[in-house]
């Protein structure tokens, strides 16, 4: 009543009238807010327009709705009313689930009551090339269900809930498909064609959001997916490099030497690197400046930093699983790159509708024409401050070249069955000559090293009767390394009495190392989708390895001359189970029979992932891992490929084992993703190789090599010239990654806090000492932005210095007492820019990189040799400096 009396007062009538008019105007405006005019457009187009105009998410069957024409204006006071008015005339309705409007047939309750089981047999391809997309992500948002497609992009889903299903199909570097499938029959065969996110080069418009380079899967698989297509937009030392890009991830130590791919404190040989099923035993070219794989051949990279499931074995640290391209099925494509160090060419050729071939080749040309960048790349510098006037410092520029080639032939029988043949080969040649001198002597050094990789594999991938998949692979791969070193020491003051530092005026020191490894394997992996909450994996692997290792001094004193061969037979089974719509567990078991020891090895695995919401999840993994082939560390050697491969046996070489414990969490909301993992792992069966240095030429040197004794074979000499020592180790730490995306800008920061130690009873009185890859702190910051046709990128890297052994004060023939020191901390910032344009129907990308823009003095390795004679001893130290301020140019083209 008080309100009525207030209104009736004359002086208040005007105010109330204005308020009523304003309210009616707002109501009228609100009622007209959701309005859309359609002029003979398809219902699919109308829904897309509504989604953009009203900022809502709509999922629908684009193919079905594309045949329905809308030719009237649709209005509604609310989104629900608008969609009802738009869909009702066509016998359609909608449901709102998880922030998305799902377009379905009318009376969905009737659909849900249908008891018949429906299923989808799907295939995911690149719309532009027809190439299948391996390991694409398939999800059902309203069922909290996620799976990874097979290696040929196929998948299977069962659906009992209704005659329609909401699917989300995504693959890194592509636009996702968010759609509704309406079942017309019990089994639907679907092909999902994804559009690649690409930067426009014929206009100034950038299509779509920023293209992702790294995708955290954030699930029970503990996998990270890398998009090779975006690696060229980061600053690069030489050319696009997959392994250097992996080193931007937390937990993977950075080094200018690509082969040093240390995952959470482990050594590089403790990582299994698979290329189309082939095992790669060497990961770098050109003294580690290039990765051994051509980036133009790579389609997909899956990274497992630990806790990997029972499908993978034979290594105790990490897994890098690489799938190469199958090629453009629709038209021939030729593309390549050239920079100041190497050239690269690739071709994708469809031979017919089902048969494609991909060919690539790459070679450095600094041995033919050397640029200033190439000259600077391998120039080594040393510390000029020396306390011992007889110590020698050196500076050298080696001669180096490499080449590699790849090819892949793929026959696509249909969307569910493929045959392929993949070939890989590569070789490096390194030759380094340098002369050094001090006040009392002169040294002439010559190091020659060549190493090569090769591999060939055939694969048959088939999706059987819907839910059953098989991947059969057979192949061989290998690695050959030959190294010779010659040192000549001359005594320039030999004629001065009582100044004989060396036994002779001219002294020769020669060593020869050779390591050959061959690998033959047969692998079968099977996946059986029992239902949407239960996925069973099982399979087997048979592998034969043979190894030859020889080491001598002066071709007279033989340290080792070893031939080894072994078979391993492995089988695995695991079950991925979704419980309570939130919890996913994956128990597994791997069983191996290794004939090198005639023993069975059981490797249990377990992982779990719990999603509190769409934004936040936690995960846990643990497992036992065994490794039957490993590289022995030879700390006394100076060569680039100084470590060598051996097979476990019952005598000299134990099986390496490790236990992993990992807990992690992921938070993603809007433009921000935060991922963190804490880990602990221990090792047993670690080895080092100790020997009497060929530079210790005392009078008793020959006593280590008695006549008629070939190294360690037969009756053991006393004392031994060389032997193996066994130990254990552990690594623990925390890895943190933060990613921010806004429009065409992406930034991510990675930080690792870790510790890795080894312990050998024969070294340092069984005390712990730092592992070769122990780095307490490692921080990386990467930024990428696209502006019209330009891409800009920066990377900043910081890490604590790696440990090294100072041999200068060790007077024992075989040093078991060590002094550990650390290299200085490493800091570097790089900057890159590239420009995309079209010329004569050819796509070009031209770019430049500035390496180490602050010209920071960094070192990434140090080598010390101790010379010991009857009358004197001295050391030769070679400190290898990292790249100083440098400029590199590159050009990419695509016909």
C-alpha cells in the first residue's frame, strides 16, 4: 500500500512513468536480442552463424543438417527459445550438456529408451592431403571419455545411451571437430577430415588461433604430443631440430649436443627412441648440432618422461615414439630447406589413389663451402689461465659433414587397413687436427671419427571387426662407430741435460675404438575396446641384438675384443578402465625372457588419473623397468662418441633396472595451463669402464698386457688393463610447466628442480657422486607470436653447470679416486623471425635467427688427458665452448 500511495502522489508520477518506460524498453530490447535472418542457408550455416553471433557452443551433425534449408527470420527471448524456434520445424530438438547445445532428434527420452547398442568405426584424416592422423584425440564430453586413435588414425566407440552421440575430434595443429552423430544404423562408418591451422600467406589475415606446438595429454598415459610443423618458428641453432625442441620441456636436460637427451637425470641410452618401430641408437649429426632425424619426414611425436605403460619396455628412463608421414594422397608436393650449414629436400608423391611415397634427403655442405657461421660453430676455446706451465691448452676447428635419407611407401587398402615400408640411413664424418705447445713440449693431435645409423621396417595396421586393432611391425636397424686417435709428443729441449720430460724426443700415442650394433625385431600390438570404459591392450615383441666392441692402444695393446649376441622375448597385457566417470586406472604387466642371462623378468606397471573437474586433475604412476642393452660410460676417453654399447650377461654386464614413482596434476582454465609432476626413480646395474690410459707410458705399462692374452679373455692378467665396475643411482625432482595463450601469442615457462647421483663401491670409497647429467636447476622460457605474415619467437635458457671429473691431479694408472667439479652456469637467449609469402604459386618462409644475443660465455663440455712418465707428468685440457653470438639464415619452400 505504501508503494501505491507513493505512486499516486502527483510529484512522483513523472518519475515512475519514466522508470516504467525504461523497463518496458529494456524488456522489448531483451526480447529482440536473439534474432537471426536466414536467406536460403543450410541449417548447418545457420547454427554456425548463431554460435558466433550469440557466443554459444553448438554441436550437430554437419552433414545431415547441411541438407536442410532455412529461409526465414528466427527470434527468441532466450537462447533456448531461439534454438527451439529454429529446430522445431525440422523435427529436431536440443540438449544442453557441459556448456554445449547438442542438436538431436525430437523426443530424446525415447532415444534413450532404445536398448540397441550403436557403434562408430571412425577414421581421422587431414582434409587437405588425405593423410591419416596418428594418435588423434577422440572424446565424448558428456561421458568424460577420452581415447587416442591408432597409429593410422582409426578408432572405435560403442554407445548404449541413445541414438545420437556428441563427439570431439582433435589433433595438435588442427581445428577440432565438435559434432553430433545421429545413428541411422547399428554401425556407422565415419571419416573425420580435420582442417590444418595455417598462417595465411596470400593475405594479411591469420586463420584461426595460434597453432599449438606442445600438447599435454593430461591423462593416464602420461604422454606429451609435439607438433613438428611449428618447430621452425622457434629460434634454431642450425635448422629445425626435434630433439632440441624436446629439451624445452621440464625434466629434459638442455645441451647444445642433441644426442645428450637426458630425461630426469638418466643417460641418453636409457631412452627408447622409436622411428616407425625402428630403434635409433644414435640421435645426432654434426657433433650434436643436428638431430639424426630429418624434421620434414616426421608426422607425430609422443614423449613419455617416465611411468610409461607396459606397451613399452627395454629402457629405464623415457620413451620417444615417432611416426613418419604417409604422404599427400591428393597431389604431388615438393618442399625443402636451406640454411648456412645444410640443405634439405622432401617429396610426397601419390602413385595412385591408394599408394603414396615420401622421399627426403639432407646433407651439410661446410666441407665444400664453409660459411662464417659454420666456421664459428665448432671453434673451441679454452681457459688461458694455467697454474702448471707444462699443462697444454688447445684450440681447434674440426672438419665435419653428414648426410641422411628417408623414404616411406604406404599402401592404404582402406580407411581401416594400411601397409607401409619405411627406410632410414645416415652417416657422419669427423676429422680434427690440431697442434698445441707449452714451454717444454709440443703435441700434434689427430682425431678421426665416423658413425652411421640405418634402419628398415615394414608395418601392417588393421582395424578388424570394429573394436579390435592390430599393428604388426618387422624390421632391422643398426649403428656403427669407428674412432681413431693419434697424438705425437715432441720434446723441444731434449738436448738440454737433465731436462728429459719425455722418454724419447718423439713419442707416439695411438688408440682405436670400434663399436658395431645390429638389431632385428618383430612386434605385434593389439587393442580391444571391450566397451567405452574398458580398453584392453596386449602383444609381444621378439628382438635380437648383436654387438662387437674393440679397443686397443698402438694396435698392440688390446683392451677389449668382444662379440655378443642375445635374444629377448617379451609379452605384455594392460587394461585401461574408467570408474565412476572420474577415475581412470591402467594396471599392466610386462614379462620378458632374456637369453643373455637365461632369466625371466617381470615388470609390473600401474597408473591412475582422477579428474575433479574439466579444469583440474591429478595422476599417479609407478612401475618396474628393465634394460638389457646399454651404453657403458668411459669417462677417461675424449672422443665425441666415447661411450659404447654392450649387452647384459651373467658375467661382466648386469641388467639395468629401475623403479619409478610419479605424482602429477594439471590445471587448465581459459588461456592458462599449469602442469606439475614430482618423481623419484632408482637404478641398479649402472656401469663404468676403467682402463690404463695409453698416455701413461711408465716402465710397467706393458705389464698390463701379457703376451698371448687378448684383452680380458682367457686367463685374467694381473694387473688388468681394463675392467668394468658396477653401481647404482637415483634421481628425484619436480617438473613445472606454465603455458599462456592469447590470440596469436603463446608463452610457456618450464622449470626443473632435480638431483641425480651415482654410487659405485670401487669409486670414492662407495660415496655418492653426481651423475653425468646432474643439473640442480633448469629454466626455459619460450614465446611465439604471429603478426600478419610474420612469426616471431624467443627462447631463454638457464641451467646450472654439469659436473665433470678433474683428472689433472690423479697419479694412479687406473683412477678410482676422483675430484668432481662443475662447469659454469649456462645462460643463453635466442631470437628468431620469419616471413611467409607466395611467389609464382610457391609458398616460401624466409627467416633469421640470432643465437646468444647477449654473447654469454658458456661451456658445454671439458676433456682432460693426463700424461704420466718416469720423469714427469702433465695434463692436456680441452674446454669446449658453447655457441657465441651468431647469425643463421634459412629458407623454406613448398611447391
